[in-house]
C-alpha cells in the first residue's frame, strides 16, 4: 500500500475488496460499472485540469507556508467581528473533536440528545440575554438574520397593513454596512421598500410596517430605544433590533423594551474570526411568531416512557412539507458554532460574562480617557466597547498599520476603535502611542484600568440572565470537560459508524483537512482587514474558486454564500439580475420537478419567482413532455429551471441534455442543485450537461463536516453570461462589474472552513477526485445488490444501476403494521443512523454510503437491514408490542427489573453478534413529536413545569 496516498486513506474499499464487490453487482470492472451507470453523452472526454495529489505531509507544510502569508495585526475594526478568547477546553473537546463535528442534523432525536441539549442551552442563553420568549438554534450570520427579521415582520403584517399595502421598512443609518447590503438584496424580490435614516427623525405615520435598529450603533453609540419602541408599538410598526450579544450583559434587553425581533451574532462568545466565518447568528422573537421563525427550533417533549426528551420542534414547517409556502430555508444553521458559543456561556456563567463585559467596557473607558488626556475629541457620549475619534484618519491609518494595528475608518476624519476581551493594558498603550505620534503629542502611559460609566442609566441592564442550573454548574475545566463528554456520548456520529443519508453525503472529514482550523494564523483574521494583510487567504480562496470553476465546467465562482440554501438563493438572484439586464424583468417563472429538493421551491419564492411544478414519470425521471409543454406555455416569462443531477431519485437521467436545451430554447436559464455533485466530480459536470449556474455543498461533496447541522458553505459557479452579476460586499469588493448586493455578511463567506475543501481537492488531486466519484457509485450499487430480494430499489437507471444513492421502498411493510419510521428507529439498536426517511418519496429510505465507507462497514449495514427485514416478517398489524415498534431500546429498559416484551433482551439490544463489540445506547426512547409541538418549550425549563398543564 502506498502510505503517501491520501486517496487510499480517504476511499474506504481496499483494492483487494474490488473483485468480490464487482462480482456481487455483476460487473467485470469499475470502468464497466461507470459505463452502465452514467450516460455516455455527458461523460467528459478529458481529465480535469487540476494539480496532482499532495501527500498529507506535503499539504500540511504547504498550508503552513500559506498561513505565514497572513499578517495577524491587533485589530479593533469591530463591525460585528471581534478577536476573542477561545477556551481551550471548548476548542479541544468540541471544535477538534469528531464526536461533535461529524454529527448530522438531529432529525433522529433519540441519537442526538447531547447536541440537542447543547442547542437548547444556546437558545436559553439567547432568550435570556435578548429578553425574548423564543429563540432558534442559530442562523448563518448577523446580516442574514437581520434580513430574515425583515421578512418575518413583512409576513406578520396586520390585515390593515396588508390592505393598505404597507411595504416600507425603516433601517437605522447606524446599521452595520454589510447588514444593510444583505437586507437590500432580500428586500428586492419580495417588494419591500428600504428607507434608511436617523431613527431620531423617524416619522411614525403610515406606510411603514417595520423598523431595524442597531444596538449599540455602528460607531459605538448606545441609544435607549425604550421610548422609540413604545411609539412604534403604538403605531402598529414592529421593531427588530440587531444587538451585540456581549453588550446585552451590560445593556437592558431589547425584549424588555418591547422589541418584536432581536438578532445578532454570537461570534464573540469564543469563536475565531476566521476571515468572516463560520459564526452562529441568533434570532429571537415573540412566541406568537413561532410559526414564522426561520431555521430550526429545539424543543422539549417526552419519550414513550414519559421521560424528558428533546427534538427539533415544529418540523412540519420544513421545506419538504411546506415547499413553496415555506417562510425561509431550514438549511440555515451553524450548529457546531452555536454549540461552542453556548458552551462559552456555560463555562463562564452569568458572573463570568459580567466580568468579561465589565472588563471590555472598562478597558474602552480607559482608552477614551487616555486619548482625551492627550487632547483628542472622543465623539461618543455613550458606548459599550467602541469609541470614535475625530482626527486625521489617513495619518492614523498609515502609522497604525506600520505598527501592526487595524482600526475602522468610517471617513477621512473619523477613527473608530472597538475594544474586545483580548485587549490588554499593553495594547492600550500601543494605541495611545499611535495617536500621540500622529498628533505630535507627548505619550502618556496607561497604568491601570478605570471603571467605565458611559452606559446611559435608562439603557443599563436591570434584569437577570442565565439563571438556569446549566449556566451555574460547570465553571472548572474538569467539570466542563466531563459535561461535554456526557453530551457527546448521547450522540451517534461518524466516529461510531456510517451515516448512510441520501443527498447529505456524510463522508470522511480527514484530520489533515481539519488541523489548520486551529491555527491562529488562519483563525485571527478579521474579514474587513486590507486584503494585503490576508494574502494567504486570498491565494487559497482564489485557488479554491479556480478549482471549483474547473470541476463544474463553468467560468467563475463566488464563495460568498455560506450554506447550500444561500447558494440556491444566490444562484437564482444572479439569474434574476441577468434577465433584468436584458430588459426581461418579466421573467419570473421557475420550473421545478416534483422530485426536487425541498429547499428549491422556498429559494425560488424568496427570489421573487413563481413556482410551476413539472411531473415525474413512473420511473421517477423528469417527464420531458410535461416539461416541454410548461416551458413553451411560459416561454415569455420563463426565468429558470431548478434541477438536481443525478436526480433526487438516485438516477442519472439520460434526457438531461434535452431538458437543458428545452429551457434555453424558451429563454430560461438552468439552475442545477449541486447536492449530488459527489456523483459528478471527474466524470461529468454541470457545464458539460448544459446548466448555467449551480451551487455546491462544500459540506457534502467537498468534505466540510456537517457539524450537527452546520457549518456549511454553498458557493455558486456560473457560466460566462452570469459572471458580471456575482455578489459583492460593501466594504471589500467582490463579484462582477454588475454585481448584485451582498448575499451574506462576509466578503468570502465562511472562509475558515473553505480551507477544508481546498485541502480535500489538493490531497486527492485530479485522479483521486475521479476515483472518489467512482467508488461512491460502486458502494451504492453494492448495497443495492446486497439488499436485493429483501428490499425493492424504487428507481434505477436504464441499465438497472443506481447513481451514488438509492431509494428502497418500505411501503409494502405496512401490511405487517410497520412504517418506515419503525425501521429508522430499529436501526439505532444495530448502531446505525437511519438513511433519509420519506424523502423524496413518502414511505421510503434514501441510502447514500459515500466513497469513504469500507466494504466491512457496508456489509455491517446490509446485515442490519437484512436482519430487520426478517424481523418485519415475524410481526403483524395486530401485534404492536414488537421489537420494531418499541425501538430504540435504551439501557434503562434492558436493566429494568421487569421485562414486559414478547422477545428477549438480547434480541432487543444485541440483534447481531457484532453489535456487542461496540454498542451504542440511545439515552431516550422514541420521542413524542406531537406532544412537544402542542406544549412548545424551547428553553431550559424542567418538563415538570408544563406537563401538568397539558
């Protein structure tokens, strides 16, 4: 074995396994399998123009050299991003721990109780600090969260406002510039008129439905919004507040003043800057808006034994059910970062956060006092952590950067300085020395931190926060380490067994790919530093863009969208801008096949398009005749087709080129959902197939870990005609010469985790990438054939092959009284996470093994599925007290004195011999979804506090 080959480490099956696997699937070679699976007319005729593979050691040396090109200055830019102290106990036990970062979105609640508890802590922290009743489990960044607030308030307008067509949304001029840009992008397609101005001069008369305030303001001022919010409430104008979460330790919560929505970022709760992300945003609102809140909510319910359990609440909102009626995309969370931020609050507790906030404020006051002593004018009468100095900003910038210091320069006469928790007395003296040199003043030495008093009394916090036990119990490293481990043991992640989810591609997240994320040379770069300070990032990100452009067969790439759902939205907005540039703004019809991903219709509606669904044939493929009929019917207004390839049914549709031609002939553009790109790389690509834009899920095909439901990155790759419209940023210019406004807050999205995909491509190289695709197809077809005779594969290609995933039909088992959910829960007893349940077809399981899984692991999974099939045959509708209906089985059940089940404890817990070698125990029995939705509790209240009222 070539021990230098990353491909051999990444790809699961050994070469010695190939003969038996190929024999099982009835193919003489891997090449024959690919020939029988992928239509010949879309196969690329030459290899990708990419570098040869690096070894792991070569890559680590290379990425260290690139990191050294970044210049880590002392940065006081602010604008929603701050250097922070990452507690090592959190960095080592969560960020660097595959038990946390390889977990999947917690759809299977019974094997995600640890992550769910960590997210419930996050929600409780947010609710307490914002003063709101309800918070979600994170969004992508502060700017997109603010845009979601604008959309939510638009959706909940009063009947009178809708009747009078109240579409104006006021945004304070003190808003962060990147947030304003994202709000403007989001407002266009839904018909909202943005009005920017001074909130002190706001006219509360008609036409406005909502307001967005910044707390504290962009350059640091702290306003008391109590009277403003009251007047808005009296005028039936709803108020959203973008609030700095650390400042809320010192400032009274917006909810206490009557705000309707509070949003922000939790980056400064122990999350690295990472040149813009990923960071967990927060979104909190009133309970009355619970059906409109974007993203995911973690709620409390009970299990079959009546014990407290957690799960994702209000799941009926999600896109695979509401589709084009959804209010936002559910694939918009930063779970891993939310877990870290929540743990930061658990570790520090209310007293610790108070100490940090006091230190930040007092350090800011000390700096303001020192600068005033040398004769400089400090403009902010009130502030928490940011002051503004009136002076020659150009001169200050020159001197500061020479001393490796960054400030924010709103204009030529203003210098804004945002202090953070890492700022020391030594740092203050360096700052003062810069201003003294620039103004030819004598340097004064700051010797102690004074107590600040720049927070107005009417805005000072009076209400308590973080009173729950969890925030007052784990303040030593030993205790937090054990608490984190306790939660980790409740979750099934890739470090335990395969997670065979269709369309979500849970592949290996190699350690060599992850290591650079802990390097401060990558972690400590603010997204708005001058680009020459981020040369390492600039080179890596540019190279990644070029790699993705080549892989997709397109002309250019934007890394800005920071989730797959954001990529969908960005791609459609670029198409929209393209049509408008040609004088065809009327083009607003988006054709979407009935088998499409659930996020597709929601994205189309968010982009201002009208969804027209096209039929699928009996074989699951697009009904080309129906597509042609609808494309021709809407040819004057056709904007786009959204198509997934291979299809969501796990098939390479042979008519795909005909499909794309039909759209182009009728004036539309083809948007390809990149969720199944793992079946294209190196064999074919969207450009070759005839698409015009695609988004890529870097957290799927390109190995960024799911992190329990985020981080994700969803860059878009576009054909030549769409390049001019790629999105920009108001501070660091990106995109084309006719760029749409920002899609997300940071210029290059979640730059830190882009290093992972860059590593994946560099270490696999051109040949390894192609092999990964081939083995993904091999593994899926191996499972298909091993399960043959036990489960029917619902769809296959023309030569009876699956793509990289397959759908098995579980509907016939209803005659035994068994639902697909019962199979999903029973798999837990065998130590596996379930495949995708009832998507895209109700009553089915969609299985995707990925190329990373070995033949040994594939066989374990197939043995489990075959064993379950035999169990199904042994039960009946009348016998509901059976091993499937009672699954999963907990350790408490197995060790209880009584056993009231008609099967043995061994059958329940150890159905196959291998299970005993590495038994995973769920900590709760099957959860009661309906009960939790009827009794919605989304903070750390004990279940006893509401169960009696139900």
